[in-house]
C-alpha cells in the first residue's frame, strides 16, 4: 500500500518535471524563433491602422477584463501583426474590427455552416473567440505542455489573421507552426507558435 502510494507520488513528480522541462525548452525555442525572425525580417511596404472594439456574447465564464487586456497586449505587441505594418487602436465601440468573446452557441450563430460551437471563428468584421477554448485551451496545446497564455495569444493572432485576409496553411516552417496553421485542432508535427512567421507578414483586403 505504502509502496503503491510512493510510486504514485514519484511518477507524478516525474510527470511534473517533464512538463516543466518541456515548457522551459519551449520558451527557449520561442525566444530563438523571435530572434531569428527579427534578424531576417522583411521590409514593411504598407501600413494600416485598424480600430477595434471588444464585446461579449452569450454566457461568459471567463474574466472579461483579462480578455480585454490580453487582446490589447497581443494586438499591440511588436512580435505580432505590427510586423506586417498593422497598428491596432482600441475604441469603445464602432471599430472596424469587432473582437468578441462568445459562448459556443453564439460563435456558431454568426455562421451556422462556417463556425462550430467548439472553436473560435472569424466572420468579418467579427473575430469570435470561443469562451470555452479561452478558458481551457485545446488538447493540442495542453498535451504539448503549452501555457494557457500562449494558446490565447495564438488564437487571437490566428483569428485576426483571417480578418487581415489570411486563409489556413499547412506545413511547418523551420520546424515551427505558422500562425495560420490550425493549431487548435493539432500541431501536425510542428512546434507551437503564437506569432505570425516572417512569410506571413502581409495583409489583403483591408
Ligand atoms: Zn482559422
């Protein structure tokens, strides 16, 4: 009995250490990626200013202010779409882009054929972030030991990428998942990545 308990505790300890190691090597890999991207950054040829507002639909369980703050942090980050020449400015309403934290049924309601209750979805000018995914992340990220913040920033940048004219892509670039790869449903052998890659720094149809 005691032996059984001890081995249970030990194996839990090993699992925890593995997860920590994975997270450490992952943030190291992320730092290397950002450094590489900076040194090989393409020239920005056009600049855009996009006003956006933040709202909520359906029954929201997440912390709304935390959502608003991380949306702002992500959209104004020098690691993000700013590298494609896009400046995001938050307004209280009437933005060109509406960033919405929505319950699954409300995500699907915007486009019953194009969106699901399970994931986030973009139907211009709406970027709908799924409240359940926002709170719990996805199996693909959780199983790879990725932090909730990283998942959240990935999903914001991915959905806003659709708003900026991007479709989905497949295949890793130097081992990393492009932001427009559907990382929520599977990393497909790539390292998780929450920022647009250098070859994704373009805007169409704004
Ligand atoms: Zn998508």
